[in-house]
């Protein structure tokens, strides 16, 4: 740049790839992004109503943490999202775009509800619960392994395949509901049989279950041979082949695991949370789970934080909606979307940095 | 019976066709835009908003002119959809964010925004009148029957979709712009070395593609269901089908005309047969998704070179990378 003989202009700002970044910087970037996202969405909420900015944050916190029951619900939903993320995590580490989390949860839930519906009152509850567990894990695994087989054998696009499986799962659920509910109302009344027993309170068991799964998944991905194979396949399929890893086998095996955990989430939804099913039972966790997993850059322990954060926002937004008197619940989608945007852009600032043009005109003159 | 079935099939097909063309254009530029469902939603609300503004500016709503309604709905849909697409473009092109994640976030955001605005800020009172005017077909086809009705008995949007599909095919295959665009999608670094302005092409492709996709939603609300509004999730489902349709039609907009009508027929098959049981209807509703999967499998098994997705699909481009 010292000689401007080519008359080349240095751009005002250019992008340079970062070599390494400190952990503190990463955390700082994320915190700033979350604050920006929340501020932006609070401003939007304020714009559309007569309330003030402080009301937004006040009701965000009371909505999520306002009472003991709310805290338990927050923890329970965090646990469910955590479970879903654990289901999606091994697939994503393998760069298998499993967008079918919703469907896998739903069929797991459906299988469990079917056990409750047909066996309820005829067999002992403990046997029903055991059958539910087996059925939902199997159903989730089957739902996930079908796209995996085709991906492994024919390289079929897995993201669209799994996406379509969501809709088929929804179709199966509404089909079963029309068969089961004779009145034609389309709503299945909660089934009193096969409910998972309370330990202390009804929220505790799922929370413990999914925390245990998270720890196991952490160990599985970090310290087992399978986990190593998954990360090699994710980095480069060719490398995996040269190392002697059977890529097909890894893809199918990992998706069975992934679907099984999603089925387990369905089991908890059926046996402990809802005791019934609708097409919306998966609560879109298949997609929010992707967000939680990706935001945590595939680290199981950080996923605990991200899924807590996402659940916190969506729970808090329910209260915000009430205080701000928005008549429909879509405002929470807008806010969640904006916060996602803010956090997704973080990946740019972590991988790249902006270099501004320095004032060098004086130098040239010298 | 057959005539009404075909007409509805073409109408639903048109919704999918708009989404499919839009997604094809962005995918040709190497961007897998999973935000299309959300973008179709915001296009809907944009179009509806401008139609309601126009209708409210009139003293007698029945005098609303056809051309103004078409223009205002097109403009609104294009504006809102390409603005939403613009968020996606900035995030994935300039900030090089992961395309799948960004797309999913766009869909969540777009769905929410649409639901919110449609519910509280769009005046829907004159929509049935506006819908009747927008869906007007050529005068000779109005009272006709049979094949004439099927071919000419649609509103303007149906033909617009076909025209856009044909123009897009022409641009892709016969012009330098199309060649450059395809080069970007196949190998961005090579296109860059050729001297193509990568960023400009990508931005234009995504904004244009999103805008076109936005027409789909407003067509569905204004023309097909004549202005009634239930929720955004129907349009979101159309968006996902449109993305699947891109693969089904092998990234070729001219094939997608036929493909989308076929999908449209499958989609309404569940409602077309009046004498079917409830359970049978639920089974039929799953059909389009099952067919999509079968098509996905077949195209992947054929494994022909010209039927593959753009090679650089889903990859962010940074010039200084190796």
C-alpha cells in the first residue's frame, strides 16, 4: 500500500478470517448479540402497544420464573428440548441434516399413546409403561432409519426426506385420532392409564432422565469409538473411507440412535406431560432443537444452556403477550426469530473480523 | 366434477409453482433457502396489506379496478417477500452464516410476522370483494365448461406463474446471465475467477427468487380462497412442498409447471372425492408427501449428472479460502 502506483483503492472495510479467538471473546460476542436481539424485539413490542420497555423485560422474567410452578414447567420444557437436541446432535455432528425431529418425536408419542389406548385398564400399568417405552423408542428409530438407509445407499437428500416424514407422521396422528375418537371432535381426551409415576413431583423424572442422557451423549461422542467415527464422517466422507470406516454403517447406526432418543422424548410427552396427542404435540421442538444444537456448536454441555435460554424466551414471551395484550401468540415467534438472527450472525464475528481502512494518506504524502 | 377438480389442482399447483421457481433461482446461485415457507408467508401479508390499503382508499368498494388490485397485490407481495429474503441474503452472503439454520429462523420469523400483522393490522373486511375481482378470468371462459374452462378459466396469477417459469428457463439456458448464475451455483471460485460479480448475482438471485415466491401466498389468499384468512401454517406447508418440488423437477422451471400441477392434484385429491370416509381422507392427505419421498428416492437412484443439485449448494463463499 505504500506505493499507490496501480491506483488501487483499498476498500473501506474488508473481511479477514480469524485464526484463533479467545473463549472470553466468544462469550462476549454471544452476550452482546443476545442483548441486541432482545432490545430490538422489545422495541418492536413496545412500538405496537402502549406499554413501556421495562414492562417487556419484567414480564419476560415473571413469565418464565414468576412462580414455583412456572419454574418447574420451565425446567421440564428445557429438559424436553434438551432431549430433542440430544437426539439431533449425533446426526448433525455427522453432517446429516435431520429436519425430521418433529416427526420422530410424534411417532414415538403416537406409539406410546397407542399402548395406553389399547391396553389401558386391561393390563397392569407397569407393563403398559414398559411396552410404551419399547414401542416409542422403536417407532422413533424406525422413522429416523428410513431416510438414513436411503441416504447411505443412494445419497438421497436427507433434509427433504426427513422433512416430508414430519408431515406423514402428522398424517398418521390425525388418522389415528379419527379412528380413536368416535365423537368426531378430533380431540383425544387424556388417558388415565400408563402414566409415568411421580417421584416427588411430576416434573422431576423427565428432567433427571434427559440430564443423564446428556451426560451419556457427552461421553459417547467424546470418548467412544462410535463418537470418533461420527466426527470423521462429519468432517469428510472421503477421509472416513480412507481410514476404513464403513460410512453407510455409521450413518444408519447413528440415525437409529438419534431416532430412538427422539422417540424417548415422545414417550415422556405421552406418559408424563400430555397423556394425549395432537398433530402439534411435538411443539416444533424438532426445529428449535436444531437451533439449540447449532448455537451450542454441537457441544452437549453448552446445549443445556442454549435450550434453557430458548425455553426461557418462549415461556417469558407468553407473559409478555398477556401484559402487552397481543391477541395472538405469533409475537413470540417474531421475537424468537429476531433473537435467532442476532445469535446466528455471531458465527460470522467469531470466524471473521472486519478490518477498516486505515488513514494512510498522510503516510503516502511523506 | 372433473373440471372443478382440475381447476383446483391448477390453482394449488400455481401456489407451489411460484414457490418452486423462487427457490430454483436461489438454489442456482448456490443458496439452499429453507426460509421460502416464511418468505411466502410474508409475501402473503404484504400483498394483502396493499390490497386492503387500496380497497380502503375507495369510496365504493365494488368499483375497484382489476388492474389496480393485481398491481397492488403483486407489488406488496414482492416488496415484503424480497425484504424477508433480504434478511436471508445479508446473513448468508455478507455474513456467511449457515444457510440451513438461517432459513429455519427466517421461516419461524416470517410465520410469526405474518400471523401477527394479518391478525391485527390488515383490514380484511373487503377481501371477499377484492378476491372476486382479482380472480376474474377472460370473459368468454366465465360461463364455459369442459376443456375451455380448465385452460382459460383462471385468474391472471395462474398465467403469470407460467410466464415467469418460461422466462426463467430461457434465462437459465439461453443467456449469459443464466450461464454466470449457474456457474456460481456449480463452482463459486471458478465463477469468481471468470470475473463474475458473485455478490451482486447472489443478492439479485435471492431477492428476485424471494419476491417471486411471495406471489404464491397472495395468490392463494386472494384468488383461490377468495380472501378468507385462517392461519399462516397452510402457506408454510405449501412452502415446504415447493422446496421438495424443486428437487422433483430437477431444478428446471419448465418441468416445474407440470410438476406443480401434479402436486396440486395430489394435494386436493383428499378433498375432491365427496363419498370417501374420514379415515380414507386422512390417508389421502399423506399422499403428496409420500409421492415426494418416492420421487426423491428415484431421482437420487438415477444419479444422472444433469439431474444433480448445483454442486456448491449450501456452501458459503469466502474468496480468501483455499
